[in-house]
């Protein structure tokens, strides 16, 4: 995944470099390091399986919520729809239901996992920032900057909650 993202210019080119045998060595190396670090950290969690499942769910729900919100935005702006297209109303209803349900699931998962997700997503956002800088293109749109700021805020709150002992994993 890291190699594919780097090939699509969503991560720095460093991760798309191949060694003399055609293997994306840097992508494999860093993926292995991060997976090992996460597996090592999970060893100190009292209920590792439940913690890992909850964190995975929170990490998966954030993109779903953003995609659902974007679907609502597209339908509300009539983007890609012909005037009077009856599919727009149906797709708007589905998008709103999807957004409401995904936000509910995020709330049900608990704020702790949202903040812990931020700790993992903030460094990934920095890699995206580096990739965009390499390409010499605009790094964030207005809404993208808002999402990035929210991720960083969640990461900072997550680190504070962990360091003060308010949240123990």
C-alpha cells in the first residue's frame, strides 16, 4: 500500500524507489518497522485484541465519515447531476443516512479511540505534506487544511491523555 501510494504521488517518492531486484525496499522497510512497533506496543495493553479491534474500527470509520460527508456535498451542489435528475435525491438521502450512521458509530466507539487515531494519522499527514511539496503543488485545499488541523488537534489531545494517565492502554 505504501508503494502504491508513493507511485500515485500521495507519499514521498522515497517510498516508490525500487532496489536492483525490483523490490520497493524503502516501503517494505518502513511498513515493517511501523507494524513491528504497533505489535510491540500492543503487548503492553491489558486487553490487546479488543484494543486493536476498537482502534482499527476508529481508523476505518474516519475515512468513511469523510467520504459520506463529501457525497452529501456533491449531491447538495448538484455536481455531476443533470437538472431535475431524480437520482440526486435518492443519492442525497443515502449519503445523509451514511453520514449520520458513520458519525454515530464514531461516537459509539468512544472519543478515546478518535484521539488515539489522531496519533497515528498525524505523521501520515506529514508524509502527504512532503509528497505534495515534492511535486510543487498546493498542499491543502481549504477543507483539507481543516481536516489536517483536526487530525493534529486529535493527536495532541491523544498524547496529552496518554501522558497524564487519563487514558491507559
